[in-house]
């Protein structure tokens, strides 16, 4: 595979991963909190869901999102031949 097509594939996959990550981040940063009052109708571990997502849920999602992003980016780098040597 020529170098330019590998670079194009790498960038296309990285861009897709970035967009997906930003959409998930936006949902858990803003959308969930905009609908906190409606989410409070449900409970999670005895707490109203809107309160739980504001206090802990979003932070847990962010940590999982960072780990998933790093793992996915490493897989993209490895598949396209741009990974650093270990």
C-alpha cells in the first residue's frame, strides 16, 4: 500500500474516531444535564438519575471515553503502520 493511501486511511479513521468521541462527550456534557429534571423521574442506586449523572455518572463516562479513545487510536495506528515501536 503506498504511503499516501495509508496516510489518507489513517486520517479518515482518526477523524471518524474523533467525531464519534466528541459526539459522546457532547451528549454527556450538555444533553444529559439539559434534561436533568426529566431524568430525575428515574432513580439509580437510590439517587435521582439527573443528580447522579451530574455528580458522578458523566465523570465515569469521561474516564471510560478517554481509555476507549486511546485504545482505538492505538489500534488505528497499528493497523495503518503508524504506531510507535514498543
